[in-house]
C-alpha cells in the first residue's frame, strides 16, 4: 500500500527517548521496495538505532547512490536532509558534506552494485581517508532494479534465479574495509535485528570510518536454492563471533546480560561497546588477526557476523586536515575574506 | 647578409633549454629585470609533458608599446639545447642573433649566414670556477644571463637585487650567483661586439603585477570565500590548487594554526566533483580545478548539479586536443564540452577571463554565482593564461563587498513560519530557496535527488512535474544573463560593417591586431565575450554588423556554434578565424587571416555590384 500516506498521529503511550522523541519521529516515507525485502528490515534497524542512541533526527545527514538500497534513505528519518547521488559515487558526496559540516552525523547507504562494482574505487578511498561516517552496504548479491544480474559480491558458483552460474570471484567488502583502514567493521544479516541494531548504534557513535556489510536477501531475484545470499543459506551459514550492546553515555548501565566472557570498549564519544564473545579465539581489536580469521572462515563457506574490528581511538579526516572547530559552512565573511591590506601586500610581492 | 636587426625595447628573445636543467629561474630573472626597467614583457614557457631531458623554451617579448601577446619569430635566440639546435637556428628572423656556448667548436654548416653569431665559452668559464656538476649546470644559466644583460644593456645592479631577493634565507647562494653573472658579463664586455638590440629604461609598467592566471584564480577563490578544494592533479591546472593552498596557508589559519579551509587530493576527477557537490550542498563554497579530460569524467555530476540544483565551481584550465591530446599546449577547445556537459537537456554558465586580473575577479565571483543560482559555474582559463606569468592590473577588492550566499533559509526563517518548498519559484526569478542540512529540528529538511522530482523535492514520474521543473531551469538561465560579466565592446575609429568577436586569452593578440588594422585604415568593431549565457548585446552586436569574425583557438568554431545555437544567428554571418596548433594565437596570424578573408569577401561581392 505504498500509495497511502502514513498517519502522523502518535499513540500517547509510545516510548520516548532522552530527547523526548518516539520511534515514529525517526520514520520516513513508506517504502516502495518489494514486500519482504531485507532492505526494509535494515531501515527499521536504522530507525531503532537512531532512536536508542537519542540522536536528534535533524542532526543526521543521509546519503546513498543508485539502486534498491539507495532508495531507502527516503524511508527513514524524514527530518534529516538526504542526498541520493549518482551511481557509485555516494562516498565522495558524503565526504564533501562531512568536510563542510562536521557537526552532523553521517550515514551512507549503498548496495553491492553501487559499492563493489561501479563504486569500488570510491568505496576504497573513502575507507582510506577515515571519513567520520557510518557506511552500510545492503548486500544482496544481485542487481534488483534491473531484474537479477549478478553483482560483484555474488559468490563464485552461486546460481541466478534462471539457473546461470556465477563464474567470477566475489569481492568481500569487509576484507577490503579492514585492509584499507576502516576503524569500525561489522557484518550482519537483515534477518537478525538483535545483532544489527547494536552494530549500527556502535557505528553511529564511532569516530572514524565505520563500515557494516549487511547481507540482505533479495526476495524477488536472489532468494532461491543455489543462491548464497538467500534467507535459508545465510541462516544456515551465519557464524556470529560476538554479541554486542551499546551503552550511550547518558543511558543507565543495567546488568541484564547473561554471564559469560564480557569485554568493554569505550569509544571517543563516551559510548561503551560491551561484547559477549561467542567465539573464543576472536578478538575484534586486532586488524590482522581479523583478516586471517575471516579468510579461513570464508574458505570454509561460513559467513562471519558481528563486530569484526574496532579501534576506539581512531582519528578522522578532520584531524588529518587540521580544520577549525567551527564547521566550515558556518564560517563568516570575517573568517573567510582576507583584508584588502593583505591583497595589497600580495600585489607588492608580484612587482 | 641582411642588415642586423636594430631595435630598442621591441624584440623577441627566446631561450632554448633542456627540461630539468634549472633554466626556468634564470630565464624568469631576465624577464623580471626588464620589467624593473619599466619595459613591458610578455613571457611564455613552452614546455613538454616531461620532468627531465626534453626540450623546453622560454620566450620573452619585449614591447615598450605594451603588446603582451606572442609576436612570432625570434630576434635573439639563446641556443642552449643541442637537440633542438637546427630548428632553433631556423626560427631566427633574418638579421637576427644567436648566442651559443662556444666551448666546443661547431662546424660552419650548423649556422646561417644571415644571422649574427655570438659565441661565449660558457661551459669553460663556469668549469674554471665551480666544481660540483649540478652547480656547473645551474650557474651556466646565470652566466648566459650575464652575457645578454651586458649585450642588451640591463643594469647589473637590477639583476643582483633580484638574485638577492630570490635567495633570501639561503644567503650563501647569493655570492656564487653574483660570480656566475659577473663571469658572463665581464667576458662579454671584453670579447663580444655590441649588437643592434637594446633595452632602455621606460615608464610603461606602472603599478601592474607579474603573475600567472592559475595562482590568481586560486587567490580569487580565497577572497571568494571558498573553504574546500577537491582536486586531482592534471596539467595545466595543478598550480591553481597549489595557489589556493599557498594563499590559504598564509591567510586562512586561526590563532592556533588550525585551518579555515580544506584541500583533498581525490582519487580521480569524479570523486573531486562529487566532494565539491557534497560540500556545496552542505553550504560550503567548494571548487575543483581540472582540464578537458577531467571535465569529460565529471559530466554526470555536472548534470546532477544542473537538475538537482547544487552549487559548484569548476576551473577548467583548457589544454590542447581530444583524448590525452597536447597536455602542455594551449587551446580554447572545451567550450561545447562545458556548456552542455552531461546527458539530457542541460546548460551551464561559463566565465571567460582574459588575464590573471580577471582570473582573480571571476575566480571570486564564480562562488557568488554558484551559490545564488545553485548550479555548476565553469571558469574557463587556458594554459596560456593559467600557467604563464602576465603583466596585469593589480588585484583589487572592495572592503565593503559581502559574500552573496544566495537564497538560504535559516533556522530563524523556518521558525518564523516562512514556507519552504525546495524547488518553488517564490520570487519570480526562477531561483528557488534552499536549506543547509541540520538547520531546524522539524522544518526545512528535503531529499536531494537526480531523479525527477516535484516542486517540493518529492520523487515524481509525472510528466507535468518534470516539464515544470525544466522550464523553470530555463527561466533561471534567463535570470543569469544579467548577473554574469558583461561583454566589453571596443569600437573602431570609423563606422564599419565589420565586427570581430573573441574571448579569453586571445585578448592581447587581438588588441595588437586591432591597432595594426587601424594603422592600415581597416576598421573593425570588437566585442570581447566574457560569459555564457550570452547577453542580448552580444546578438545586438552581430545584428548591427554585416559580417562578424569570430576568433577562437579551436578547430571546430565552438564559440560560433554556441552563438548560432543560442541566438538563432545565421551561420553565414559569422566568419571563423581559427588557430589551434597548440601555440598561443598571435596578432600576425589574426591580421593575416582576417585581411585575406576581407579581400576574398570583397572579390566575391564585386560581381554582384556590377549587376
């Protein structure tokens, strides 16, 4: 029923966050994606994460490229400005906006075609630069809007809906992100909201480049037997290395976790990432070990999920550029336009 | 042998060197010394796409009359490159001079008998005083400056002052440079006969400055309030980003050394323009600088900027040719590329500076235009303006001038209930209002997209919504005409049916050509176009003349195409004068070509008169 507007009324008993917003305040327009699409679950997880970390909705800036996934920023957090860029070029647009207005929270949503094929170059360089952002790839291994061609994240040997077999090696964006310097890297599954919401919360709170690869089955073109991105396949091969809670600086710490091995990481903004290890030999603070582990598991056909790497003390692009505290888009004429006397001095030096 | 050329304050000296030999600073010193004598020069590097080993030339036109365009021909060749010797010798005007290194004898067949040979044993002179090979190389350059300074009559103290300024802070280099200069000067005084070329103090430089267009444009961006440059290195635009950075470092640091600007060297031109779009959208003034190949890559984003109405500034320092073409040669051949960049119906404003002073002015103004019209503004330099140093009017800035951010709704506006619809034409000028991200908790947010949208920025596939938006963009184009720099008209001394239109770096050659025509009694009204979209007065100029020459530095008559396309001008009214071999156009070329075409036109018209 995508042609029906959502009623703006809120139920008075809806839960409010620390800023007085309800979950409804983080919603967007009604999705035009297929019923049951994994991407809608991810939008719901983004809404939940923003609500839970008490983010003022208009402080978010949303970016995407082209494709099914890239339509979704219209479907969450309407009070935020959004930018639907050209195909594969979301990272550069987000980078520019971030340079202009560093006081906002940046969220880029992309797909496997948008980031691993046409946009692989921009994906790679955005990871290198340490842009302070959350970059989510809604990864379904297929071109949905053009009806079912393989994408570059399709596994070798995976079958298309009409039976063709993919002969090319798959690009693993998580491995690339780790190698290229992203300081927060996770993978999850659109069908596992309990895992995904904390991962997004941690990413939004992280200073530096946070990348999350979310396997998101395409119900129309890539959810059949023989696909390695179907709901059934991903559920059967999902190997979570940890479970995580994110405790925001304001939230009271509740001891409702189950006993087990717990680890806490305090991020730059004061938020605490609290992990429960599911895999004894996995340590998300070691980049090279994560790469080796992921490589081994990929060989065995396992899809490793969870928070795979985090550097809580990462620097970002603005640190490297040494920009002033005031966002560049708020500098005034007095800050920007040098006096006439300076120009006269320059003239004198050129005679 | 013809009489040796005798000329005072009016001749061309050309230096033939090997790239990477350190000749550039010595040659620049020569040009500056002449300027300090109050005599105007037009100076050009002619260089290869190479760092070391290939031929490079530096041409200095000395002109008390103030003609700064390339003249053509050489009166004194300083031939320091054996690789290009034959061609260099051939290029000298009859009666001209050649200075060469006579340390090793050259066979007579290597010379011409209609030029004067000036041999100076530069290598020997330097080898006797310096040991280090690199020093020998560098000081040989200063040594030949000593030779020609004496021959032409440049005051030694002027050169010494310039050397002292140049090596300020590296003081131990000053004395060896003096020594090398003196070796050349003294040898010449004692061994070489005077020549017919002379320099004499004049007072024709005034308060003008000597600067390259790229640096001027970068400085313009600083005064124009640009806070962000995203770029990818490409000749001949690189020194524009470097100029911006240099002046930002000096002028845009706060008390703690933090930067009120950002510069990112992107992975390619697509990322550069993408970053510029993001920053412009978020309310920072941002630009990229590139050349034709970069514009080709940026096309998709430029179309996005047109349709989604996102401000951006692109400095296109044009170079020669399609594909990789001639990276180190000049042309004005990106006009059509920039004017209609990207698929679908699009058009984009362009500014055409003619000299570094205008590079500075337009470089600042482009940001006001981009912010106000929320679209990509191209500033079209070329290699000749961008990478050469020009004698040009000093930079000026009005202390009272304010940056015009255009139609931006603030928190206060939204709070007071000012209605907001991103693509609505509220003021009747077809320019809509926008908001920066994060302005207000509940009002003013919108979604920017390159897909079709309605007045309120909602996705729409309705034909009416699309055409309404596109027609508003056309009306916005009309509004732009009164905001971009107006053309400059120079009328002939007499009423004439003939006119000429030109733009950009053609100006100095055109000025000289117009003076030459007036001297011959040929009258041409001239119009220098300074922006696209064209104002009505451009078409009025064409209508009021029987034939109009359009002078441009490309093969396909791109400015003419734009005039025909945008103004409905009959193509036969416009007669093209085209120069596109990669060298800057000369007055000699313009005069010859137009004179031929005028003659041909008279011949063709004659039989009709008989009837």
